[in-house]
């Protein structure tokens, strides 16, 4: 199964890529949105694509063979956007996209992102980072595990799951962890998702420091966006969406942004049917209407 970029048509309709402009794809992933940006900004538009996953960058090299200098690949966390724009001598850009989902390539990998594949408990997008899900599960204390499950997984059975994890240690694989969580959750509870979904979400967020990176990266994106430029974010769970909604609202109140859509755009029924990973996606976009007021 090939990865399908979520809400691509809606996204490009709002961004409206054009020649001679500079765009940033903050999450290269399987290159779907980056490729669309390059195609629609033909022949002179430039796309800077970030990803902290070396495998994503490696796959992006194939796209670079086709588009040459029009595509600039950056193997780093998008929280460091400003540093790389400065390095490239680029002051402002015309459009920025965040697609916060895990790519199908990552889900199918042996790095433990999905419990549908039995793999080591890794979950690192950046393999150079020291913290793994296995480290959290087998070495953090029960109270801290409960805290992250409740905070980052919004898991109502966090205490039961944390207690079961500590009792069952050591836990080495995704299947072991998923089975343990399934047993810890009360049988009579009706769930629309697999019982381990929220636990895996919480661990992935902590391992990759996802929410802090989003907060830093989104503010940097707004700062380096040209007046008249657009920033769009596709989120997949309420924690991400809340950060985007609050940040956009804050900059709207300052007179810097104008919301393009007050309510998030959701995938069509047809898209969800053809791509089940799209079902929880929410797209929020904003137009920059004023530069930021500098202190002093």
C-alpha cells in the first residue's frame, strides 16, 4: 500500500503555489505535498522540505533528481526553521505546510510506530536521539508513565495501564505492549479504536518531543512568512489541533493573521474510504496580513 497525502487537493487550493515563490514543507514524509508544491510552482518555484527522519530525506533524494535546485532537503527538526532559512540566505517565504501525521513508511517500518507490526519499542523519527519508547516503558517510574499516558494520550485508564506496564517489565516489543494494554483496559468498555492506540500515541509524542517542536516551529513559521503568505497545518489528534487553534487565535488577536477557515476542514467521505489514515485529519489555515511588532 502506497502512502497517500491527506487533504492534498484542499491544501493546494488554499496555498495556490506559483512560480518564483518559496514554499516550505515542514514534514517531507513520503513527499506527496512537496511534489504537489513543486509541480504547481513550475518552473521556478522553490520548495524547502524538512524531516528529522533520515529515511524520508533519503527517499526525497529521488525527487531532487527530478527537480534539482528547486528542491532543498533539510534533515532536521522543523523547530530549527529560522536557523536553516538564515543559512540559506532566505528572509521570508510564501507558504508553509505542516502535515503532522506519521507516514505510512514509518508505520510499516521496524521502528515500533505501529502495534500492527511486531517490532522493537523504538519510535524515534530521528535515530540519533537517545530516548526510545523501550527506555520509557522499562525504566521510568509508574507515576511518570501514568502522567504521560494521561497528558499525551488522553488515556482515561492511564493508572491501570502504567501499573500493568511496571508489573510486566521488561517489555521489549510492540506486540507485548499492545497485548498488555488490551488486557489492562476493562473488558466492558466500548472503544472505537484499539485499546493501545492512545498509549502508543503518548509514547511517540514524548520520544520525538512533538508538541514542543510544533509550538516552536509554528511560531517560527508565522514569523518568517511573507505578508500575503499562507500557513496550513494538518493535525491528527486533539492535542496538536489545540496548539494550532490557540496559536492562530493568538496571532489573529495581534492583527498578524487572518483565519482562512474558522472551523477545521475535514476529509471527504470518499477520501476516508480510500485512505483510512485520513479519518481523523483536520486542516487549519491562516493568511498573514501584517508583520510582527518588534519589541522596543
